[in-house]
């Protein structure tokens, strides 16, 4: 009997390890022959720990499981039975390309990875020239999934064309945005996808060395990625002769040190070099002068992890999904105060309302939704009146929002929007690298100005708008430049909360 | 400089520094290695690191002080990180953090008198769909309420 219990952090955080021990103990007590496999998560976090049992070749789900459910799960008679996992509405509605294997395979089994389509992309790329690889990525329409949405193929072309003795692939795995966990999920659930994507990038641009800059807040992902790199090296997926192609690519996992701003690519590069994670002015572009001053591709985890499927299925097959200039799939992360939170991969274009109300099933508290922060701490708070907005880069931009890394944090009507605006400024003040004045000083003044508004000084509202304009126009990077998004969206959509009336009345 | 470090510790420190010198951009891995071994970055480490990497001690201090992770003094026996980010705030994370700190009589970064637990803020553990989230050492916990928090603190001996 084959049983799967996720080893993903979110499943562990909800008790998956205890459930695994209970299943093993109960099976032993009953003298049953069971094999327990620790898989990634399917992304239905509200059902975690989601135990799966193979019945007649089909995987049936049980969740959210507790240790006491072990007897029922093993006998097949459990109140937590959900039926075949693939038939669940949440699974059927998705287009899982990047996350096809996550939750399905044992993350560290290279054999299972290959059996589910893994390495097909790298094998194809190994027979192509660097330029052909770059062209394939361009044709797919893939854009940076880290937030900026820059066309990945164009970035690769710049590095490809740069002349240098050494070039690098750097994966930005500093997923610090609240409401986002797609990077963590794929690194814990299907690490070879990222490794394969980085190897293809290396062959494409002529880089022989790669680094994953992984945040220290993700100890489980660090362990899985490190082990996966060892396995890949041993199997010659990495090394001097990638899959017998005669071309070299190897990589290392590097751990961050708790600075949010290091998710910005130039800070990340400084940090990787062992310096303070201070932002660099651009130009020069990292593509030309990146890590150690050499040509460097810096891509987000999901961008790189999507490359293998593009090469496996072909660029056109990938580009056939999507909306406008947002091609392929988006990995939505539904979080915060939501009844059914998790990861949902679908073609670009789904509306915000459908995600929150249908997929997420409204708030966890059962109260009305007040706002959804889309795109992390630097993304706008969108009110329910914007629920028709389709999720695409340009489409959300037109609504004054930011798709970013596609994290959605839901708030119910008890949320205090002035307080959320204050938090955005406070966070920016704590995490500012200090290089540019609008961010370093602006964020501190922003907190003070919002405190004045809270104390009843309505005259400070125009000052706040003006300050936000300065930060937006004058900051070097997205931290200072985008903090105005949450602040101004809260002010614009919920002006009644910025009159100071509530506090003044108390 | 007067040193509280034993000769054995200084030797271990040397070995950690040497083991990282072949890396491109060795400083962060080196500091992580030292903190893993000693629980903090001891002042005695500054001069040998600066010398090995040919950087000034001011530059080194700049790096150590830039990152939230590196400590100048050891933490308690356990480190409890409570998430302060938006997704956790949306489901009562702030109240949970306040209740925990006030119960322990601590501010952020404080350590309980018996040295058992240091409480630190963290901005996102990637557990945003099962918030509020916390992490005791390397162990993550989701949907934390005060009862669950009390359990974790008792286990940690706070």
C-alpha cells in the first residue's frame, strides 16, 4: 500500500510529521505493508495535512488529517475521505505546467522526476545552440515572475551577447513578500525543476556557474535544494559535462541573512559578493555587469522553474496560454484571511473576484471581504469594486495595481486600512538599505505623517500624497519606489479611514 | 585585545574561515558558519576575517550590522520567530505577537530571564495560507493561537 504525506513546510506547520508517525505506527501495529512517501504539497493548504492513498492505481485524498485519523485512513473508512485527488474541483480547474510534479512525486527522487517529464527539456536544449535556446525562451513570451515582468528572453539575449570569460546564472530565491510562497513550494516539492531550468539558462547564455540566493527564513527549502544539487551532480545533470553534452554547468546554494531588500536584484548581487545588501544604480545592467562585475542572468525561481516545461512542450504550446502580453500561466498564491488558501496555477486572465470568492471561498472569518493586497508588501490594496479586474501584468497596472509575484492577501472588514498604510511605511523604514534618500528618510517621515493623520490632522493628507510622489519618482529601487502603492491605494479607496475621526472621537 | 576565547575555539574559528576562502563571495557563508558554531559572531572573529579577506574591520562591521540574522551576542537556547507580515496580520498575527511578548514580559529581540527563549520578529515564513505563523528554531508552526503558542513556549522551557 502506497501512502503520501507532504513534507512541505506548510503541511509540516499543520502537523504532517505527527500524522506520518501515526500512520507508520498504526500500519506496524496492524502488520500492514505500507510505503510512506513524503511528497510536496498539492497546494490546497486548507486541506493540509493531505494524506493520499493509492487505491487501484488512483490516489485518494484524506484531509485535513490528524494523527487520530490514521486508523480510518488505513482501513479506507474515514470521514476525511475526499475521493480521487485529481478529481477535486481545485485540481481540475488548474493548468499545472510549472507545478505539474509538485505534490505528485518524491521531491528528491530523480528517477520519479524523469518519469514525469523531467530532464526532457534539458536534453532538448543540450542539442541546441545558445542562440536557439534564447530564441525559444523569447518565443514562449515568458516574463519575469518575480514581480517586474521583464521579458526573460531579452535578458538572456543581453547576457548571451556579452563577451566575458565567465558568466553567471543567479536565481533570486529571496521570496520575502508576504502572501507569496510559490518559490518555497517548488523548491521543497520539485527542486530538480529549478536545477534543470538553471542548467538550460547556463547552456543558453554560456554561463558555467549558477547560484541560488535562498532566504534564511526557509530552512526546509535550503535542505532540500542542497541535497538536490548533490544528487544532480552525482547523476551528471550538473558538472563538467551536462548530460553528456560536452558543456559545463554547476551551481551552489547560498543562504541570505534576513534582509528583505536583498530580493532586489542588485542588492542580492552585492550580498552574494559578501557586501552590505545595498542597491546599485542601474546602468550598468546586471546582465552586463552583475555578480563580481561579470555578465549575469538574475531570474526569479518561478521564471527559471518554468523553463524546463517550455523546452519539454515547446515555446508555442506555452505561449498558447494567457492574455494579451501575459503569456503562459500565473501561479496565484491565495493567502491571509481566506477560507481556502493555497497555490493555484492557471492561465493569465482570471479575475480577482473569481480567485477570492470562488477559489478562496471568501474569508476564513466568514465576514465580508474588505480589501485584497495583490503583489506583496509593495502592492496595492484593491477594494471589492475592483474585483472584475483580470489578473495580467498590464491589466492590473491599468487598475492602479501590481501583479508582482502574484500573491493575494485577503482582509475582512475588520482591517484598519490606516494601520496597514502605516505598516507599509514602517516596513520600508526597517528594511531600507539606506542608499537613497527618498526611501531612507521618506519612509520614516511617512510613518510620522500617518500618525499625524491618525491624530486628527487632516492637513497632513496632501503631505502624505506629496511624499509618496517623491518616493515613487526618486527612489532607486522598488522598495522605496513601490511602498507608495499600498499607502496611496489605502488612502484612495478608503479615504474615510484617513480623517482621524475614529481616534479623535476616542 | 583581551580574548575570552579558548585556544581551541580560536582554532575552530580559523578552520571555519579557511574552509570558506575558496568560494566566490565567501563572507556570508563564512559568517553563517561562524554563527552556527558559536551562536553569534564573536568580536574575536573580526580581526582574522578582515585579514583573511583583505577588507577593513569597518567594512566587516558594516556587513555584519546590515543583516538581521547576525548576532553580536548569543541568543537564548531557542529562538522563536513570530511573523509580522501582512498575511499574518490579516488573521490576528499582531494580537498574537503582542500577547506573547506581554506574557513573557519582553520586547522584540528580548530573551527570557532563564535564557530559554529569544523572541524575534520575522517578515514572512512563506506560510501565508495557514497564518498566523511562527518558527521555533527550525520548526515551523501554522495557524498559531495562544494555546498553541503556550504549548511551544512550555516545550522550550520559557
